[in-house]
C-alpha cells in the first residue's frame, strides 16, 4: 500500500496591490478515505512556486505518517514534474533541491506523477478547493519568487518598448498608425520583393528622386514614366495605374495613404506589384 498525495497551486490576483497571492493545497487519499488535508499561503509568487511548495510539504507529511511505505505525489504542473526529475529551476530552487534530496535518500520509494487538472479526479479537485479557499485570505509579506519577477518583467517590456517608440519614431511613421510591438509583424511574411517596396515607401529609402539627390546618385532616373517626380507615394496618384487598381483617397488623401502604408498595407502591395513591374521598374 502506498501513500498517495494530490497537490494543487492556485493564484489569486489582488488588484489593489498589483501582486499575486499564492496558495497550495494537499489531499491525502488512503483506501478512498481522506485522511489528511492542508493548505498554506506562500506569498507573492506563481502557480509554479505553489505547486512545488505543496509537493514538498506533501512528501514531508507522508514521511511523518509512515517512513516505510512507497509515496506517490500527484502534481498537475508538468514543469514542476520536469524540475523534480531534472535540473532544479532557479525559481523555488531550495524547494526543488529539498525534494530531490529526500528522493535520493529513499531510492525507489518516492514517485512523482503528472495528473491532469479539472478532470474530476477526487484528490486533485479536493486539493484545488483547499488552495482556492486559502488564496482568499489576506496577503502575507513574503519575498517574491524568480518566476513572479519574470512575469512582471515580461509584462513591463512591451510598455517600455512602446514608450521608447513614442519618443524616437519619425514624423513620417506617425501618420501610418504603426504601433510598437515586440511580436513578429505580419508584413514580414510578405514575399521579399513586396516587402522591399513597402519598407522603402515607409522609410523613404529607395528609388525616389529625393533619395537619389541626397546621396548624389548621378544618372539615376528621377521621374516616373508618366513624367512626374518619383516619390514614396506617387504610385497612388500615377495616371498610368489601371483604374481597377487605384485606391480610394477621399476625403483625406494623407490619412488614407497612411493607412495603406501602415495597417492596410495589402492595398499598397497590390498597386506596387503592377506599378514597379510595368509602369516604373524599380531600380
């Protein structure tokens, strides 16, 4: 007969403090009879930290009950299971090392299993209920874990990047409505030729009259085949562009072009593909 323990970590966000209160619950099942239950707050941490804290507490309690029987700890967090069986993570490292040390002292007697959460497993649901009950308690002043700090930094990076972007973006970018985003922009999936046209029009670095003049590109053509000067936005006005391809610019052509170079870049790419291939070849 083995001691079977279910552990569960829960998170409760307290908006007035902007922090997380973590709680773990433990439920021991022996012959389908609940013989032990425990819950304890672990401070401003992550579910990950609560899970390993609960697992370690359950293991210690099992040893206290009977030091001779096999012990199985059921955890519904796969990252915690991997951490116990491998290299101890930096977050809650002492708890992982303590758990591993106990397992090393009792080879073959301690087993850790992953159990799916919210699947009506009696022990897991009972531990969940205990953790939720404890998470509603007042917060304790305990130091945050590395996992919690990582979450905070991850949430802060987009805000800092946006703040930086607002201070350095060029005036030519502002009317395009391009937002600061650390994720991959969808336009990067465009074919390289179309992406080149789009980035050149956005940055004004390309086959345009002002660009050639600035860098003294002697002999570079400065005019479109229609006779007008090459500019990043000329293709929206060029009379040689087929009517079926032309974009609607009314009532405000500046705002409309900003959209077509920004979030609605598909309109620009559709015109550019024909314009630079048949009307004014890109150099």
